[in-house]
C-alpha cells in the first residue's frame, strides 16, 4: 500500500498526515508546523486510532520545537511544556496519547542540559523512535496471533485498526494481514462502525488495496452471521486495557463481544503493550470520550434525525475482561486471569 497515515518530512521539518475524514473519496495530505494544530487534527480525527494518535502527539512536540527559532533552551523548554499540555487535551480515551507524551518527557528529563539545537534533535529522534517501533510491534502482533487463526478463517472486525490507525501495518487488521500473507485464506466481515463509519470507509479501503476478501455488514448483523455459524473469531483493537483486562475500544465493541459470547465465538483484542494501562484498575475508571451529536444525527451532510432531539454519542465502550478470550500483544498472547498475566508482561 502506498499511503502513509503519518510521516515526517525532513526537508521542510513538518509532520504530514493523511486526512482520514475524506477517505475513501479523496486522498489528501495535510502538513502541520505546530503542536496546537496537531492537537486539533487528533480531536477532529484527521488522524485517529490509538497508536497513530500516540505517534502524532510525539511528532506534535517535535514540530513545535523545530519551528521555534529560539537559541535559549529555557524558552524551548517552556514551548515544550505548553505543547505537551495542549496535546494531552486532544482526546481522552486512547492511553497511547499519554503513553507517548510520558515517554517523550522521560527522555527529555534524562538528557536535559544541552543546547537548544540538541534539545530539538533529541525530541525529533524520540518521536522517530516511537514511529519506528510501532511498525515493528504491529508486525510482531500479527505473527504472535498466527496460532489462533485457522485455515480458511472467517473473522469479524470492528472499527479500523489497520495502517491508518497506526504508523503502518495495523494491530487487529495486522493480524488479518499476516494471516493473508501466510496464505491462510482468511476472509473478513467488516462492521461498518457507526457513527463515523471507520469500518465502511477505512477498513474496506485498506482491505481492498490488500486484496483480502471482505464483506461490509451493518453493526447489528454480527448476530445473524454468528448464529449461522459463519464466524470463526472476532478481532478488534483497543484504546485502553485496564489492569484487570477490561478494554475500552470503539463503541459497539461490547455488543459484539456479548454476541460472540452467546455463540461461543472467540473474541480477540489486539494491541501493543503501550495500550495496557496498569495504573487504571478496571474499566470503570476509563474516561470515555463523548462526541458531538451531529455525528449521529447526520450521515455526511445529510440530516437523518429530527431537529431538537436528545442524542448520546459515547465514542468508546468498555468490554469486561470476562468476554475477552485472549489479548494479543507484541510480547505474546495473554489469557485469563488478566490481572496477573498482564502484570507479568511488564515484569
Ligand atoms: O475513534 P477512533 O477511530 O480513534 O477509534 C479507533 C478505535 O477504537 C480502534 O479500534 C483502536 O484505536 C485501535 S487502532 C489500532
């Protein structure tokens, strides 16, 4: 595939993102030169998906410093802190945002004391490293998952977790990609994923380019296909995995997990360990983003609901750990009891 969700343009020192709001109709790249507009791009979902949001935040810091011409390290430090602050407020649920900003801060703290030029170089190289590792981690998740993917597998996938939602390759969609690359003859039922339609717009776009067989379905059709015995497993990404395994992911994930449980279909959550948040004890403590009503009342520019009604639009839900068959990370496959086994991943 020849698109990039996010990349650094060395010549002009800008961060470039593929505007995912326009896909699949238009492939348009937008360039950013300051942290505040990168934060805006995250909030408005120019870029979205937990790992991609983390990388965008890291590059948001880098771009801010690269376009600040001060020679004074203290001035740059103040600019860094302000950029960090604005990026932290861009979206609340995906822990990768905070993970990336904390990791950048750690590196800055450990190597503080250089010139302004060294400070800029340090922040940019730390951002590059986050982006580089993301691709490596995604490929490893795909390989680790292979033992769970039978020949001729029929999967259901929710939201978009592919190259668009990451720096490249993908997590849950990466699992599907790896199985396809290994000749497992995998096919995918793609949940459309109301209201932003990440499944219909983005996942189908990616699967089409990869020539992986897929069929678009409405979110409510998963029970229909599972009841007919046409689904071997569900595979989804994650925005935050609490210490007990409860997992926040795109709204509708919980419903899918319940239907899978009722039909004894395995339910797999895939994500990098940067999405595991051991400081959050369980799903109750995860901050769930509430988005604007117009995402629900309108499809594109067309209004589909009466004016003046009350609307609820939580962007994520939490799937209790008991409905998750396994969590697939780059460090291996984790099963119940999640509290002990997730902690062991970091030992
Ligand atoms: O609101 P979005 O599109 O950012 O939500 C994305 C998801 O919920 C993904 O499943 C999750 O971030 C994992 S992406 C590899």
